[in-house]
């Protein structure tokens, strides 16, 4: 069966510091991968999605970037965090059925 | 692009009552409609989904109905229990092309079931 991992689970970072969040999927090959952000009490905002290694589509222009160095690895990065980057970051995967399955998430607080 | 509107934003019911959440979508080509439940501090979990070739789908106390003509779909929860309290999200996606697998989510409904 498939499993999706995210780390770290929680992160507290100062404004202006860099960021690296990692997502990996086990038990499947060439999944579609997604990064979402959820602000407190709000809905799900799609940030990036990827249909293959090195293929990244950005939904919202901002100071975040994404990379997919391996088939089942998806990384979310920032060179300089803003206060508005605080939130719950969720990675998700899907295959041919369009159904998306979410990882456990990373709760990021920028101070 | 696709736009999904979800109502109501909050819903409060007594234990044992039914709850209904409605979503409308804009893209007539959308053909897959999942519903997710998100408990506080946790990830969204898929609870039921429906495809455009089906009008209704049930799973125990949960059902989803789809009206393609009117472009709306609804989640029905019967005999609600306190553990049904959560935020519920609807979503929609169209097949193929550059939008493959890209879900558009509604704004969410906070459901509270009072014992």
C-alpha cells in the first residue's frame, strides 16, 4: 500500500530565514505530487504540482519554490521566509483515478 | 478555470439529526467530485467521492448526490454523531490536459454536532 511522509512535523522559523520541507511517497511510481498551504481556519490553497521528475507547475507566484529531484520526492523551499508564510503545509499524491491523498502536514510558524 | 462554491460555511446540528452541505462548480467538463473531512490539526481525509456518470453514491451514513445539469453536488450525513464534528471540503476536477488531477476545493464547512 502507499504511504506519504512529511517532515518536519512542526517548525518555528524567524522571518528572513530559509525553508526546506520534504515529502516522500512510498509504494507507487510516478505519482502526481502537490503542495498545499492552509492558513489558520482557512481553505486549501494549491501552491505547486508536479507530474514527473523536474516538472513543476506553480499556481501562486510568491517567495516559495518547489523541486522534484526524485520520482517520489517533492521539496518545498524558500530563500527568505515572510510572516505570511505561516500555515499548515500539506503534500498530496494522486495516480490515475484523480483521488488525492494527503500527508500528515508540516505546521510552520514564522516569527 | 474551475470555481467551487461551498455552503454553508458553518453548520450546527443536534446529535441524530441530518446534515447537508452543498457545492456548486463552474466548469461543465468537471467529472470527479471528492469530499474530504479534516479534524482539528490533522490532514484532510477522503470520505466519499462521485464521478459524473453516477447520480448518487452511499457509504453507510454518508451519501453524495450530483446534479450535472445544475452543476451542483451535495454531501448528506444522516444520524450525525459528535465524532462527525470537523471541517468538510468539497472539490472538483476535470479530466486530461494540463489540469489533470488538479483539484479545486470549496472554502470548507465547519460542522458541529452537539450531544
